[in-house]
């Protein structure tokens, strides 16, 4: 069997590894966003309890204000972290989309090379595809490659 179609395999493998890493990153971002939401909810509850405590408790106003300042600081930190996570998510999702388009293009190119090699070879009666079917499939793959390349260029353009 010819190994002609195996040359793009390392590139596809690298794309697959990067896609897997991005998916893991996105899963981690999602988990951290949930944890942040829990922290925000807890801080809001603490703030409400401290306000009630300042009215009905026996703490000084200064101590209640100091505790409220701590809660507000944690909320501000959670908000800043949330913004960072949103930026990370957006970029990772954009990169993932581009990589998936690139992977589709690379896979289509491999298939097209195999079909072109088959097209150039002597006609094999046992072949499931006729010459016209091979030509039609090459044209379909070329269209797919062109469309995916345009989408990838637009995706990159949106980021730039």
C-alpha cells in the first residue's frame, strides 16, 4: 500500500492535539466560571447578612464596614476574574473554530490527493467509483476546501 497519503498525518495529529487541549481549557474555564458564580452568590449572601447584623447585632459600625469592605473586595476580584475567563473563553472558542476548519481542509486535501492518484492510475475494474464519480468527488472536495478556507479567513479577519 502506498504511503503517499500519510505525509499530512503529523500535521493532522498536531491539530487534533491542539483541539483536545483547547477543549480541556474550555472545560476548565467552564468549571471556574461556575465556581466564581458560587463565590459571587456567597458574597452577596454575606453582604446581606452583614447589613442585617449591623442593624440587629452588637458590632460597631467600623467592624461591619471592614467586613463589608472584605466582601466587596472578594466580589471585585471575582468580577475581574470573570472578565478574564470570558476573554479566555472567547479566544479559545475562536481558535477551536479555526482549527476545526483547518482540520476539515487538511482531511479534504488528503482525500483529494488519494482520488487524484486513483484518477491518474490505470482503470481498475474492481474500483467502486467510476472516472466520472471520482471527478465529481474531486470537484466536491475542492469546493469544500474553498468554502472552508473562506470561512477560516473570515474567522481570522474577525479576530484581527
